[in-house]
């Protein structure tokens, strides 16, 4: 590499870091330097407490810290962020509120994830087109049932692991809970416009060979390698003017993953964005005080050349 190339690469890298920092700052509303210093101090104190205190004291202090932190959390900024995004998408917020009410959900329920609000808002984008929706990760089918009502004239395919492959954690290894879970899932999926596929999503490209979807909800495994495989395969199955959304997006690049969440899906979306393949936007998942502890997002992406989905 010549000196000029090396300098150009360093410049591009630092521009990307600045752009990313600004993007995160816009979402969190916290100046980036303050955010980083605060984080380092908290990490340091946490490590000291963890090493010096007995486990029971450490857990209690952690709980007190989380309670204090969430009590001071300003929810109005998060709501403003989501509503500004909906306005950018030209969504009719009153219509979203009414539709949620009609289906026994509430717009301001702090436990309701905003993918419910989002999927109602997206309906107008498809106008009169009969669309095909794909959901990766069914769980109990509650959301599948919801979209089958919002998109009642459209076809929904949902794919999830066979019950014998579902990690035990989903029912705590309890047979009675498993029976109730399957009963609920069967009830939720028992609608004429739902097609349930029991399979590992690793097979979707083969399974849906030759088929295209207009709206894809990626909500299966949230860790690599599968989350990246799901995003990449979904892009191959998406129509040119389609929309792909993903759940539980952690935008914090320093956040360590656990067995359920990671920032790996976000880094994949960002990579597609940086390479001008996708345009990405991020909703805050819940308008809830629990956000002060782990901030989760829901992503909304279109192909870069999609001129139909206008973002003002
Ligand atoms: C977060 S839940 C889905 C929630 C649901 N989509 C909703 O919106 O409420 C994730 C589901 O994906 C399933 N899952 C995890 N890994 C999978 C894989 N590789 N293939 C298919 N399903 C998977 C899990 O068993 C679980 O039921």
C-alpha cells in the first residue's frame, strides 16, 4: 500500500467513525464524549464492586443502580424520536393509534414493541398490491396473528424451529409450559392467510427458491453467524421495492453480547449501508424506562435505489 493509499484509508475510517458517532448521538441524545467517559467510569466501578463485594451485596447494589437510573430516564425524547421517524415516512399516526385500539393494543403501552406500530404504518406504502410477508422467528405466533389481521388480504409466511429444536430456555425446560406454548401457537397461527413453516431459517433460500417477498421481519436468532445469514438471505428474497425490518437491534458497538442479544445484526446492516446497498433507519423498540439499561431498536431498511419508499 502506498503512503497516499494508506492516508486515504485512514481518512475514510475516521470519517466513518465520526458518522457513526453522530448517528448514535442522534439516537441517544447524549454527547458522545460524555457518553464514553461516563461508561468507562461505570465499567470501572462495576468491576471493583464485582471483585470486592460478596455476590449478594453486588446484586443488590446493581439493582439499586438500575432502579435509580431508570427513574431519571426521560421517555419523551424516545417518543419524539419514533414519531419524528414516522413523520419522515409519511405515516398517519392517528390511524396507527386507532388500528392498535381496534385490535386491543395500546399505542402508549410501554411494553408494546414498536414493530406493532411500524407494521400498521407500513401498510399504506404497499397501497393496493397483494403482498407476501415473511417472518423469521415465530415464537408463540402473537405477532404473526396480529399482522395476519392488519394485512388480512395478504399472505403471511412464518418460519421457526421445530418444537424439538427450540432452546429449552423458551419454556424453562418445563413440559407443561411447552404444552401451553404449543397450544397458544397453534391458536394464533390458525388463520387462513398464515402459512407456518417448521424449519431452521438457515434453509430459507433453498426452501423459498424462486419466491420473492415484499416485507420481511427478521426476528429469529439474534447472534452471529445466524443473524447475518438471515439478513443476507432475506435480501436475496426481497423484491426491489420491498422492506426488511429486524428486531432487537443493539446499536452500541461496545456492548458485549449475551446468549440472546448482540450488536451483530446492527453491524451487518451498517456494513450494507456503508456500501450503499441499504438505507437504514432505527426506531426505539419500547418507550419504556427499561431502555435506560439496554437500548434496543427495530431497524427499517430498503434497497439504496428504492425511490418508492420516500423518507422526507
Ligand atoms: C424473538 S422470538 C420471535 C418473536 C416474534 N417474531 C414476535 O415478533 O413476537 C424468536 C423465535 O425465533 C426462533 N428461532 C431462533 N433461531 C432460529 C432459527 N435459526 N431458525 C428459525 N427460528 C429460529 C426461536 O425459537 C423463537 O421462537
